[in-house]
């Protein structure tokens, strides 16, 4: 055995070895940390994308099944609300409508029609619906936030002349309506949805409304 082997490592050699181990550990930690951050970012993006897909699918279900059923106001003396009411740009709710196909798995004694409305407030797109079709002052409103970080949410409505309108109904005069009841029941032929999000940019969908 040589003299060098018998005397072991010098302090300088130990310091160099420790430094090398520290550098390797730091590089390894940085790589692992970056991988964890990338995974969390990807998971957040997937969650946001899934939320966007669910929101668009829910809007499609609402608009496709829009029903020509006006509803009474919470205060009985007020005039009834339109079956389909799209507010002018910048107003809230953005749109309110009556839709069919309200699922009833519990077999409750209620109609299959549902009154829903969409709001955009402080970058959050929210859907609301009522526990009864014709609400009273005691009726419960159920609120569900669909999307956050929404820059804008705009709708356009296709009229019987195949022109896009920024609000619905497009004017006080019903297109082709002979009575006030028909005016309350009128619906657009289709709805164009534009959702502008911070993460995914603009998403546009055109949804045809069943006759």
C-alpha cells in the first residue's frame, strides 16, 4: 500500500469533492424543481381548458334548447320577461332565456323548463338559474362560476332576415309577430358566442336554435 493511500484524503481534496457533490445536487434540484413547476403549469392549463370546454358545452345545451316560454316577474304586477332576452353590449345579465331539457333525476314535481342567465363580472363568467320557472321574491337563485380570467363575453343573434343583431329582440317591433304574446315568445335563429380569455384568446361558436 502506498503512502498516499495510507494517509487518506487531504482537506483540499475533501473540499473539492464536497463542492462537486453540491454542484451536482444543485443541478439535480433545479431540474426536478423545474419539472414540478412545468407539471403544475400543465395541470393548470388542462384544468382551464376543461373548464372552457364545459362552459361552451353548457351554453350550447342552453341555446339549442331555448324554449318560447316567457316567465313572470318576481313581482306579479310587473310585465312578463321575454322568453329570450339578449341585453345590449355592456349590460347585465348578458342574456337570459328559458330552456327545455332540465334534468330531473330525483323525480321532483316540477317542469322540465328552466330559466337561466349569464353574467360577466370582474372577469368571471357566471351562470345562474332559478329553482322555479316563474320566480317569486322567495325563490332561490343558484349561481355557478364557469370561467375566470375572461376578458370579454359577447353574443350576436341571427334574425329572420339572416342579419346579425347585437341584442335580442333587435327592436321594439317583433319581426313577424301579430300579437304581444308572439313578441314575448320570439327567439333568434342562431346565437354567435365569442369568449375572449387571457389564456386561450378568442373562442367563437355559432349555435343554431331549434325551431
